[in-house]
C-alpha cells in the first residue's frame, strides 16, 4: 500500500471515530449546526494533514485541532465572541453555593440555554468534562491552559451555571419572589 | 482540612481526579460536616444534570460521508496516476490479501488470547497467594480511579457495584501482554475477582473459559478490553461481567 492509502487508513481508524466528539465541541463553541459543520470539516482536513504529528491518544489531539479551528473561524466571523475564551469573565456573584432547587426543576431546554449562555471558557471546560468525560489533563491540553486553571474554570463554571438556572427559573415563575 | 481547602477540592473529588491520600482526607472532613456533604451532593447533582440533560450534538451522517470522500484527495496527489493503471488488479489482489488476513487472524488469535489468559491468571494467583491484592485499598470508585489514572496512560472505568453484592476492594497496577494495565479488585463473599482493563484497538468478541479451576471472562467496551478472573462460579462471574459492561 502506498503512503497515501496508509494515511487514509490511519485517519479512518484513529481520527474518524471521534467525529461525534469533534462535532459536539464545535457545535457548543459556535452554537450553530451549520457553522459547526464548516469548522469540523476544516478541522478534520487539518487533522489529516498533521496526522504524522499524532502521539498518544487521538481524541484530545483531535479536539485541540477542532478548538483551534473554532477560534480561527470565530476570529473571522464573530470576533466579539473571542473575549469569552479569555480569563476576563465575570466572577460568580454568590460565593456561597446557590440553591439547587432550580437545578432540580430545570428542564432540558433551560439547561441547554443556560449552558449556551455561559462564557466560552467555562462552556468548553464543562462540555469536555461532562459530555466527553475527559480528564483534567486532557482538558488542559485541549484548551491550552494549566490543570489548575481547568479546575478553577470547572468550579466557577458550575457555580455560574447554577446562578443562571436560578435566574431563568425566577424569570419563568415571578410569583416565587418573596 | 480547612473549609476553604475542602471547598476547593470538592470539585476535584466529584470529578474523580483527587489522589487517594487527599480523597481520604476529604472523606474524613465530609463525614464530620453535614454542610460540606450537602455541597458535595449538590455538585454531583449538577454534574449529573449536565450529563443527562445537555444536548450531545452528534455529527450529521452526511458529514462523515463527505469527509471519507474528500480526505484521500487532500495531500500528496502524485502517486495517483500511476495508481489508476494498477487499480483493478490491485483491488483483486487486495481482496485476496484481506481474505487471507482475516483467516489468519481468526486462526492465530486464540494463541495470542491464550497467552494473555495465562498472564492474567498468573497475576491473579500471585496476588491472592501473596495477599498483595491492591496497591490502593478503597471501596470508593472516586479514589481508585484517579489513583490508577495518575499512573497509567489511560483512565480505566471503575464502577460501584456494591448494591449488587460485588464490593470494590481496591486496585493495583500490573503488566500484561507487554503493557501496564489496571487491575480492579472486587469481592463477592470470600471470592476475589480481578478485573484487568486496558485500551484495545480492535473489538474482540466475548469469551468465557476455565483454566485450572479459575473462570476467565473477556469482553470489550468503549475501546477498552476487560479480562475478569476469579474462582467465583461461572454464573455469578457472568452476572458480574454483564454489570461491569453495563456500568456507565
């Protein structure tokens, strides 16, 4: 077999199985199906070209490429959103753990809305952790920050999410106000 | 442990990433602190809510098809023309080669599996004879998993099956088939069950066998190969295998 078909086989065995994870991340970062498709297509072709540089596990390696493709895409198409990836996001208002009543009552739609509204750095950390079940080490590698930053982003992200669910459920049921 | 420290470590603990020593420390703190326990429970709920209710956006099927079609054309095209001439005979040759390969693999694989079965059995017997069952002793999956993950190139799935009568006792590192693997140690009555786990490339079929009075069960799930070894009877080991396979 020639080098080309070997590359294709390696790609199909190592990279393509993670296509869903790639799409899920791109979809949560671009928040749009159509844009996610463009980004993933571009990222997968990049992955194919750089396949020779793959050492270790393919999934975090691929997701790092997908994330970079998302950033480049946002830079061109929605530059304002790049700020969400920086460490300048709002501190949680409530330092005590917020009530989880809102969490118990929230439905799928509310949770998805709240998650989509989170600042990108928290959104990506939570998606990689909870939906892709990746380790702190892998998340640190993909998002290009130290493990300590992953820990604090997950902690703050969860707290912000709880707050925002609380706000959504208060807005949905104004009579709850005391 | 101070409250601030406990608060900080709680997320790490719930994520199963806290090392064994710190986990024990935190668990001691939780045991004497109902408020911290409640906070831990809330965090678990939050994590579960995202896992259960957030949308997982799988790639549209058309995208996969498009990628398969567009990928080979991407880099170095040079060999393509020469290829075309050879395509038909090459395809025929490839088909024959593939067939030969499949037959060879089917006949050869038992030999390879046989040697792995011997290795996991030897490891199980050594560990039970020498009473060196685990490197990390804990009934908490959130202690065992991070301990193993920190020392291996992969993160083995560790399930809590105590409600089904299979107690997690701990885990150890071992060396099977030329690689470092995780060995999870469970107990059913007086029987010790070793679960060897490591990442595999090709999914193998399930298989049950008996060696020297020990039952060995093998299956694969999510890219991980599992080998179960125990002197437990075959039926119960089979039940256990199904529970492990079904665990999230």
